[in-house]
C-alpha cells in the first residue's frame, strides 16, 4: 500500500506548488496549456476461462508413469473442448499436442488440440499428495479479447481487422508518417520485437526542417524463443504484442522473444518535410531491416481554438504574453498558480484544418476507498492465539490513479473508451461540442491511515510493539482539476491523436 502514500505525497506537493509558488520573473519558454500525443480508438474486452486436468504419477501396480504430465495436459485440454474453447485436431491443424506411449506397441501416440482462434492460452502445473498418491495437475488459462473501435462501433477478435488499429509488420510497429509543430518537438514511438532491440544509422533527410534523436526507453533481452503452432493457414507464433499471429515457414523456425521500445524525439526547426530513416538490428547487432518515417513540420496545431464559457483555454505560444480572454487571465502557465472560479460553461472546440474532431470527453476525479479488512489475506496478519495478538490494518481514501471496473464485467483487464481499467484517474463522459459542462470540485489527494501492533501474553509483555502512520494531503489542495480530452483524426498521418486540457477550479 506504500504506492498510495507516495502518490499522496506527490499530489500534495503538486497542489501546493500550483497554488503558492511565486511567479517567475524570467520570460522563459511559454509552455503549452495542453498535452498532446497519438492515441488508440480501439477498446478491448478480455474474457478469462480456467480449466484443469490431473493424472496419477504412479499406476495401479505402483510403477512411476513417465507420461503422467502428458496425460494431465490431455485431460485439461479435453476439459477445454467441453467448453468450446478447443477441439481435438490433427497433425495438419493443431495448437499443441502430447505424446503418450502405447504399452502394446511401445510407440508414442499423439493427441492434437486446436485452439479457438479468438483465444490465447497460458499454463502452469504442480503436484499434490505424496508417495504413491502423488498427482500431477495442469492448469490452463484461456483469454479471449474482443476489440472494438470506440468511434465506429466495429468489433472483431482480431485487432488488425479494425480501422484505426495500430499497424504492425511482423512484430514491429513503426509509423510511416508524423507531424511536428514548427518550433516544438514530438515523440514518435517505435516498438520492436521478434529479437529486434535497437536502431542504427538514424538520419534526417532535411535537418534544416526536422532534427531527430533516439532514446531506448525499454529493452528486454532473453534467450527464450516463441512456441511455433499450426493452423489451417500454416505455422505461426503469437508475439508478446502486436500482430495477432505471425506466420513462418515451418515448425523448426527459431524466433527470439527479445524486444524494445525506441523513442524518436523530432524537433521542428522550420516549416518543411523530412524523411527520417534508420536500420533495425537484433540482439546480435545484425541488421534485420530498415524503416522510413516522413515527418512534416508546420504551424498547424491540432486545436485552432478552444473556449469554455467564452474564455480561451489556450494562452497562445508567444513568450511572456497571455490572451486577455484567457481563462486564467494574467495567470499564465509560468506563474504556477492558475485557477478559475467558473462553475460551468459551454465548451466549444474548433480543430485546425489538418484535423477532424472525433470525440470530446470530460473527466472528473473520483474517490477510491480501500480497507484491508475486506482483503482476502486479512486473516494472515490479524489474528489472536493463546500467546499473542497481531494486527495490521490499512485504510485509504484517494483520488489518485486506481483500478476500476468501468464496464462492470468483474475484472480490471479491459480498455473502455480509451481508458485502461488497470489505471483510472479521471472518470470520463463523452459530450457534444458546444455543450455545457460542469467543473469538478474534487481535488487530487490521498488520506491513508495504517497501523500494526503485536501484543504478547503477560510473561512477554516487554516485547509488545505498536506503530501507526497517517498521511493526509487533502487539506493542502486549493484547486480541483477537470480533464478535457479531445480525440482528433490527423488528415496528414491518417492516425488518431489526443489533446488534453486540465482546467483548475478554485475550491474552499
């Protein structure tokens, strides 16, 4: 639960800095009022099914059965066929297979299983019992992900079938076009996989218009390889991310599971166009391919004009100035104490000529409460015996990021209207352009109380101990945020982007 304490401290420090830091007197770079980046309009809904199978490790005569694990696996997969997740396949169409020795012929006989194409499978195993009663158990977890374009309503079990989905070549996701505002920078993410971990020979064909640098944000190097399966279309593997299936030439192909995330930082020096090129290299440093990204530098910002109650949410880009109609008036972003006393107002968004308005979402923070007494493991640290009483309790109330079941299906595995259930900060509602919205009164804070104690019987009373801690950042919050998240379609790159404004309202 320490993460909530850390978030609470950050939230309190941020809230205090927003309200109390003195204005800067240096006319530095005037930062944007918004955050901006690429986004996905593809939602996902994950369904999980678990089955198991068992087999004794010793036969009736007390002889160890070397095929026990295979038999347990077959039983688990047969249970999956009863649920319609898998079918008994053949050597020409299978996901997995298991061999069991025929005692009469002493030859291995194989049982093949095909997996419903909508599902993916992971497995674990253990043994229970002891001696001649030892049993091996195999547990299969099947997940089915249904993808949905949250704008058009299209649905598919294959994300690549939907418009607006991220395009992959093999297991690599590399955009072909990008835009950057002249005088500013953008981050372009390149996702490499299937053993590819880095790029080399990064170049910009027009450095006067666009400059570029690269940063490796994450690298996973491993000696493991993908499992190769077979279906009616041929042999394939399922990458850790990206394409639903990647087909290969045969069952003996080795595909390494190493992967990485590369961030390209592009700077728009002046209006113009440049082609960013680079080579892709694998874990051995060997070139496996190359890529090109066309970057356009221009002065077309995603949002041409945005107002709330007639007041502009964007102060503009000129250093040291602010629009007289700016919602924070003379409190520009460089003063660190922006707020408005406005309660509500009509929100009007006008996109620039190179962008199409797709969706407007308005988000408010919500309270999340946690009490350790409801945790299934509460009894492990809270109990009383004849010798000792132990307590360990935590209560948290926070508006910071937390898990939330947005679609009410009982898990936190889905993406709903572009928001991941595993990390929910704002609760969003979609609104129409030029509609009236209400600003939130709920600030970002954390209140946490935790305590633990150990109380022994009288003979050991000298070893009694007690500890408690209380964190409360709520009292330091003088402004509440409302998030305005706008989804746009970039007509140049043919991709979706988002722009987010956070409006701070003064509260008591």
